[in-house]
């Protein structure tokens, strides 16, 4: 989106500033979607009884299964991954979802199969899947054993609330109130 037009005779500083404003305007919708969707993921993950496995490969496979159908760009994948991790997922799951969403979604696969020869598609998919299922568990084992996402993280000062269990036998109105309350807390 063009908020400020960049002209060829503008100074370098003006070009950088105008391009930055235009980039921010363009990515505003995507980032808002990512943040709103991350709050939903946090509410959903809080309802799962099992959010992680003992195996790093299984956690990565779970992340790939979660991330691939999302079909979001890298900008949106970052807050969604934050929501997945804050919802109680393992580091491997978080990283695998963040990598697989922009690289293994239906749109990317369609473009790959329509534009490139089969051997390049196979090479790209093989490397990506190998990285997700082998590289991410190794990276997490070596560097991310005790990775915690504190609620007072200075890089993202928003507090994250983990939703509690919904009361059994709740009415539709009560369930809607519970969902709205927990969604807004996580948002």
C-alpha cells in the first residue's frame, strides 16, 4: 500500500522513511490477523490435555501438522508461534509450526508444482521436511532445553493468560462468555 509516494529524486533518508511507512501500512492487516489468531490458538491449546511429546521429532511433526494448513506468511507466523508456545507447546512444535506455515502451505505447494520441475520441488520439500523433522529437534536439544516465554518478556510486554478448563455442562451462553473472557485475556 502506498501511503507516501517515493520519487526517484528523493534523498536516501526520505526513500527509507517513506518505504518504511508504506511497508508498515502493507503489513498492518497481516500482523493484526496474526495477533488475533495467536490468541485463538492460545485458548485452543489450553484445552488440549497433551501439548507435547517426549520425542523432539514427534513435537516437530506436530508443529508441521499445525503450521502447514495455516498458510500464513512469516510475519503472521511469528505471533502465532508465540501464541502456540505460550499455550504450552514444546519449543520444537513452535519452531516447526513457524517454519512449515509459510513453506508447506497449499499456496506455496501449488506454486512450486506449477512453476518448477519435479526434481526441484522434491529437493525443496525434502530439505524443508528434513530440517523440520531433524534440524529443529537437534537445535532445540542443543540450544533450547530450558526455553521459557516469560509473561513479562521485555520484547513483547503484553501479558499472556492461559485459559482454564471450561466447566462441564455449561450452557451456550456460559460457554460463549468463557470463550470471550479467555480470548480477551490472551489477546
